[in-house]
C-alpha cells in the first residue's frame, strides 16, 4: 500500500504537479512521503508494533496453559473456562484470548478428550414430499405430572404430519412397548387402514426403548410400516410431535397435575376433540386438522380467497363512486 501511494505521488510529480498539491489530493502528509522515500527498500508493510511485545506471554506461562488444557480433568472446558480456572488455581493469569492463541498454535482448539465418538446414524430421517393424509405419521411419549411427587402419567400420541391431526392417543401409568403397539393398532383402526392392500404410513419416532423394542419393530415390519428413527438428542428430526406437545402443555386450561389416569383421560378427550375439530392451525392454512385431513381445506381456502377478491372489488367500486360523486358535488357548488 505504501509503495503504491509513493509511486502515485512520484508519477504526479513527473507530470508537473507539485509535491504539496499531490499530497493534498491523496490526503497524505508531505513529511510522510519524504520518510517513505528515505526508507527505500524497507518500505514494505509490516505488522504494527514492536517485533517482540514487552507484554508477550512467558515461556513458562505457555507451558502451564498447555499442561492445563491437556489435563484429563479439563479437556471439556473452553478457553474462557480454562483462563478462569487457571487463575483460580494460581497457575497462570492470562486473558481468554491468550489461552485461545496458545491452544490454536498447538492444534488444541478441537476436541481434546481423545474419546472415540460413535457414528451411529448421523443423518436425519428421510422425509420425502407428501401430498395427502396418512402418508407419514410421527409419534412420541411425554410426561404428565400427578399429585404425587416423582409419579408420572404418560401421554402416547400419533400425529399425521400432513394434516397435523392427532390420529390416536392414550394415557398410561407405564411407558413400555406394549402401550406403543396398542397405540399404532388403534391409529390404524381409527383411519380404516386395516385392509391388507392399503399402503400404510411411514412412521418417524425417536430412539427410546419403546421404539426400538424387538416386538414393536417386528410389528412395524410385519405390517409393512417403514419405521424411521430420529437422531439422538436432535428434537428437530421429529419437530411436528414436539410442536404438538408444546401446544398441549401450553394451553391455558392444561392442569399442572392430574389426580389419576381417569382425570387425564377426561381432560385429553375434550382437548384433542377441540384440537382436531375446532382449533385453527397456522401451518396448514388456518384450518382445523380434520379439515386438512379430509381435504375440506381446499374449498375453504379457495372461498376465502374469492371473498377477499370480491370484497376488494366492492371497496374499489364504492370508493371510486364516492370520489366521483364528491367531484360532481364540488363542480355543482362552483357553478
């Protein structure tokens, strides 16, 4: 950069422009140009400041940081935590950025634990495009608190991903695969999917013991249900059922605790009837899940659009006529 500015100044001077004028145009001090000329071949840009900063880390400080960073007790700590813990233990007093710099120079910014990571299924479950109901279901289990501390009821739920309709649900004191099997069977019966020639929905679930139980997986295989698993600790792989549980527990009348399973069954019977048949769902065009599930949504949404268009035409006509009448009235007044 300095060499380029100096060459520009020299070129301007050769063309008859005075040095002071050229410096003024480029907005650089004339004295600086003279210093750059005096430096000759040493004009290349360099890192500002002294080559050896007086506040640079000492060798023993760097060694202390490296020992601490590699200590098995602290391999999971970030550079910021290491800086704090190192100071607390009076091992070194340096900034977090200095700790990071030392770690980066020694390739320690990645995983330092040396633990082997299980690869497992590292990809999300495949979700092909769907265009109708009962093509893909998702299901899961959530806890429901009871009046007794540490004692829970479990809500098993199947959701249709296309329509967001709750296909089947059940309350149980037990979180086991037998309940899960009965849930799937109930869902198939509710949707009349018991004919041997009917293509059954894909099924997405987490990796809980209920989902991976041999009996449950064998049932899915025998029925021809393609069971797909979400990745561990990845809620976004099964987002629709997670969203449903958020709606369920965020509803204004949701009780903090249930006395027993009977009270829970009574509550969820009313709630899921409301959810499926009355609650407008924003992600499916502000229709109810049942309307979406049965295909009624298409005519409903079309009717809304037609109504909007007609209302706009009516407003335009009325407003334009009102403006025209107003102009006529003004003209009559003038006359």
